[in-house]
C-alpha cells in the first residue's frame, strides 16, 4: 500500500509539471502580455480566457490537475518509469553524445555582508592556508573568468579599472586589507586566468567547425570580430607548433596528487599533524604529493625516484642541510629551474626562500638576545635595590637631599636619553629629604629632587654615599666623612705635553 501511494504521488507530480509547462507555453502564444509586465507578487499575469482555449486544444486545466486522480494501476506506473528513463540519460549526456561534466565553479553562496567576511590565514612564507583559503581559491576562478576576457594578451596588461573591481569584490567577501595580501591574491588570479585560457584554447583547437567554436565564446566578449581574431590566432600553424612544444615538456613532468590543495596547504597540514614541524622538509612534501591515499606512488617513475630519495636521506641523515641546492631532491632530479622550486608551492624561488630563512634565523637570534636581556635585567633588578645609597647636595654642602638605590656606573648607560658619562652614577630616588633641592642634571620635566621621586637621575660619584646591607647609621656617617675628605682633597694639573708646567688646580 505504501509503495502504491508513492507511485500515485510521483505520477501526480509528473502530470502537474507537464501541465504547468504547457500552460506557460500556451499563455505565451495566446496572450498579449507586455514584456516585463508582472503582478505585485512577482508572478506572470494569466488571461481569464485561457481556460476555454486549453479545453479547445485538449489540454488539461489547472483545476483538473489539482482534482483527485483516479486509482493508478501498476502498469501505468511502469509506463511512467519508461518515459522518465530517457530524460535521466539526457541529463548525463548532451546532444553530441559527450558526457557532461560538473562545469566551472560558481561560488554564489559566498557571504557579502560586511560582518561575515571569510577570514583567510597565511603561512610564514605568505601563502594562503586554512579553511578560508579553500573558499578564496574557489571564488577567484569564477571571478576572474567573469571580468577578465581571454582576449587579453598578457595578465600584466590588465586594466586598472578591472583591478579595482576584482579587489573590491574580494574584499567584500574576504577579510583581506593589506597590500601584500593583494599582491599574493592577484598573482594567484593570474595563474588561474592563464590556466582557464589554456583549457579554452584546447577546446577551440578540438572544435570541428566554426559553429562549435562560436559556441565557446565567453559572455564577457561581446564583439564577434574580436572573438574571431582570437580564434584565428590560436588555431594558426605557428601557435600550434609552440603549443605542442610546451605540451611535450609538460608530459615529461611528474604528476602530483594535490589537486586544488596545492603544495603550500599540503605542507601546512603536514606540519600540523607532525610532532616536530621543523622536520617537514621539501623532500617529504614532494614524496607526499606524489603518493596516493593508499600509500602507493602515482607511477613507476615516482616509485623509483622515492627509493633514491629515501636512500640519500638515510645516508645524509646525520648531516642534514637546509640548502635546497644540496638536499636529496636536487641530487636526484637535478637543479631546480629558474623561478621555481619543487615542493614549495607557486611563486617560491631560491632568492625568496633564502630571504625567509635568513629572516627566521634573525628573528630567532633576536628572540634569544631579548630573552637573555630580560633575564639580565631581572637579575639586575633583584640586586639593584639591595645597594641603597644617600645623595649629598652636589653644590658642596653635606646635606643629604635624597635616599635611593644605586643602579649603574657604566658611562654608556642612558639616563633620560643621555649617556651617564664618567665620574657619575645612575641612581633611583626613593625618598626626597630636601624636596626643593636642585637636580645635578635637570630635564624639561624635572628640576627639583621631589620631581625625581620614583625615577632615575644622574648624580656625581663623589656625592653618593653607598650603604651596604646591615650597615649602621654610624657607618653611614663615616662614609659621609670619607666622601667629604675625598671631596676636599686638592690636586694640581700639569701640562700633558711633558713641559712640567702647572696648568690648573683642582680637587
């Protein structure tokens, strides 16, 4: 009973579809509706006199279709199945007997709201990665095919107006705002455009007549003359000779299994799944990209190459190198062609890779130096405040104007962006005993000792009394007397040229 009900419903839906299509065709022929005229609800207006016309032509009306159908026999349903089978075949095979393919990607479901832009991650070498990069790669294809005609001779000659349209369309859907991101995306679009153009040229050359070639004309080429000129150029003997030359070179290349994923995303996935990301070399990436899901190489040539790579990797495991010129891949397959590197993705060159490696080493070195500097600063910070001191008035009186801690006596040490210099100390002011005492080196925002509280200042070395841990007040006074004695000792300065002449007197 359940199967019979399903068959009745299927036959009823088929009758409804056929009748609706017939009604539309009859309406288009028998009515005089103006082009573009629609109802408020968006539907096409139907003529009230349409029902009699349908009856005269023995076409079932909409009311008859909606009415309850009579019981349907099993034979009737078999007839429906037999009628539907050719339609299923037509959906898989076109009029010329060729199998239909999935066609170009449309990507119409990408969000356009500003708050829902797709985020795209990038690797340390500037290649898109992550889930957002997959959507970006799928979107760039239909975008560039829609706006950039194949009749353009060179991608570098792309009009600035089209560049603005492309970039604005991408920014509306993806979280990309930097200029370096724009450069990477446009380079990727150039490769996609050239690949699409190459596929179209192959179809043009395979077409049998002018009619088939005219059907291949993209929608963004309105001028037939321009299209014919393009077809004539791509079907010429000279172009076919050049094309065959590069096809022969391409046939010698070793195929990979990355498909649309690419080497950059494959490398990123391998690093994420590895316990030691630094061990993922371009040799391992190359081997992974030439291996199927079942672990078998794509062909015999790849299998032999992988064996040689594993042998060299096993021999030179103890002396691994980061240079691509000396790794196993270069030894087995030879040096890389100028402008590209095997297993490193699109656009990577030896110069770029050397730059990134140098940058990584520099960043690592700076990170280590920064860590050591922080550790040294923390060590100094722990011991600085144990060396307490007192500051005597630099004008010559024995008044203690402030108390604090000794920081440094290095002449190169900066105090308020000025080198400390000789015969001076860098001290931290904790307690200003005489708030209105003048600083030895005033600045634009500090003049009195009170303003230096909680800050570092420079002070003459002979006017600083050092206090060690456990030192008593009496010992402080003795240090002060010693400083006073040291400050009161006089000296004579003789000419440094050796003339034994007294040039000055000081202390």
